[in-house]
C-alpha cells in the first residue's frame, strides 16, 4: 500500500508505475483504492463508474477496469456536499459532516473490504493506494481508505513524501509518529518524490530521514516532465494558461469551477498543431480558433457562473463570428435552450436558459447514465464513454444529428451539430483521430495534416513503460520485493477489521 504525507504527493503515479513494473516482471497486478474523491471518473465495461486514476492504473496493469478497484467514489457537488458512488452506482448526496460521522460507516467499511477481498482473489499483487494524508488523526475512527484498509489487507505500507513542497522531514516524521504502534509497524519504507536538482545533494538528508524515522528510504524520485500520465485532479489546470500562439490552432477550454473529465483534452494537448489552454479570460475567447466547454459535476451552478462573469456572452459572440464551439457532457447541456432541474438533483437552481447554440433542452434526472460506446464519425469507428445525469432532447425536428452505433443501441447517444457548434455526451470524443482531423481541417495552413498520429493506446503504453523505467532507476525494487515477499506477520495485539 502506498500512503502519503498529504494530497498530491504522487501516490497515484507511483502506483501506476508499480502496476506496470509488476506486470513486466511476470506478475498479475491490479490497482485498488477503497475511497477516491475526484471529478475525473470512467465507465467500466459493465457500465459502472470508478475513479479515472484506477482506470489508468488498470491500463498500466493491462487488465479491464472494475468497480472492485475503486468501490467508493466521492464526487463533490459543492464546497459542502458530495455525490457518493458505491460499487459503481450513485447512492445519494451527502454533506461532509454526514459522510464522516461514525454512524453508518460500518456498512461502507464492509463494502470496501468485500471489494478488496474479491479483487485479491483474482490478482496478485494488489497495488493499494491511500488517500490524502495518512495522519489525519481526527478522522481515524471513520477512515476507510488508509491504515484501516492496510490492516484488513495485512498490507506492507510505503509512505510517499513530496519534497518539492518543502517540509519533507517534518511531514515524513510526523506522518509516522502520529500512527498507533500497530500501524506504525506496518510502514516498511519511504519514497521521497518530486525531487529537483542534483540527487547527490540529498544523500545526507536521506540518511538523516532514515535515522529520524527508523524506516528505510527506498528511493528519491526526481520530478519528470517528459512522461505523460493522466492527472487525477484539476489543481494543475490553472497553470495551463498559455498565451495565444501564431501558427497554431488555439483551443480555449473553459475553466469551470466544477470541471470533470478534463482528460478529454489530453490528445489534443499533445498535438503539435495545437495550442490548448484553460481560461476564463473573455479576451481569450474572442481570439481563440476553437472553444470547448468541458464536462462538469454541477452544470447549472457552472452555467450560472458563466453568465455572471461574462464568459457565456463572450462564447456566444465568438460563435456568431464563426468560432467553432464544442460542448462535451455538461458543456453539451449548456449549449442548448434550457436546462431544468425540477427535482433539485444538482442543487437549488430550478432552471436556467442555455447558450442557445443548439436546439436542444435538458432535464436533470436522478438516474445516471454510465456506459462505454462506439460510434461512427467521418466513416471511421470511434470509441468513448458516457457519465452524466440528465436527459437531452431536441426542441424541434430540425436538429442535425450524426448516426452512431452505441454499446446500447436502444439508447443511442447523439452527436449534435448545427453549423459551427458541436455537442455530445461522449467523453473521449476528442481522443479519436477522425474527430480531431475534422475539427482541425478548416484551419488549413495552421494545421497541415501530418498523416496518422501515434495511436492513443500505443502512446499510453509507451508512457507507462517510460514511467516504469523511471521508477526502476530511482527506487530500490530489490528492497521493495524483499519487503512484500517476506511472510507478513501482524504486529502483536493487532486484529483485522
């Protein structure tokens, strides 16, 4: 199990690397995270929902993703409430206070432990991941994902610390010393992550850390920039605000407050013809070649904010001036005439007018659509997936709709186009080469066609291999294997949950 001194220390990326390393070494690994809080999610082959990070780790392990890999997913609706997804299906919205109360926790604890037991019967080893800081002692009694899960699995624990943010000695020492004696004995190693500069300068620090904590440092992993692994959280998106560039197709993605599944734009972002950036600057939308409104966990709330801050009006003006506007999932809903929420599924806003660029209307529904789909675009078969609430229908019969073949033909998912506006519920829509060439073709000299790009699957596998090579270089895998292959003995007085 990988746990962290805090959030965003790199646990997910190292877990992804270990999944690929164990696969390369002849094992059958699978990822597991009992509870994940993220707006980036994915639809399993069975049409159920899990955190995107575990889907990525499953890709690295070359196994189909499954809800047992992430049985509990929390998708924040606001600062105070979250949608709770259990075993791939939403079971309702809860406030943070209600969710973390001790009452009712045993039912969730039982569910995540059962998921782990099912998974561990099928795969070996299980690469487990904790959440946030491992030392939130005020939440110890209600914790489902960190040390209680390690106890249930009888797992060896590796602590991941982020040296880039500073305070690595205090955060590492404190994370270990705040554990109970039984849990402290489970922590068998430390990985110092996100190092910058000459590693030789930290040799004395490494020894100090080992002496201070009484735990071996398995590796000091340098920061990398040339390996592309999907990000789990949106905290880095605001840094992806670049200036408009001449000679490139400038694509502005609207930076929504509740943005979800921003991995939809990873393929475009690495296309050499494209300058893709996230922004709320009205002037950027006036000058962009393409505007994309992404998915969101709170469509009405984000639409209200776009109208309040003038972004909605800027998008409408740009569309009238010929700019291509694309909406995906919640962004697709915003492109229509109205969005209604009569039952308060999302919150307190009952209805808002959309941007009026597509002749569709949406009504929010309690039932959630989660499925993988195949569709035809420009004569090529494409793939994607859907995760959304709400039912969208044409206001009249004069809308333009691409014909697709879906994983569930009785509920086909439209790709609706009207002039220079395209909307769809399909995440991964922009991962498909035929779609990318279609939207870039009008820009002529800016985006000369360069032939077939490296396929997405081949690209991802190459990145997982590069990541595995990076971790092998800086983490003592021989020591790690020794830790996890020695017969584990629970510390005296410890019991499984």
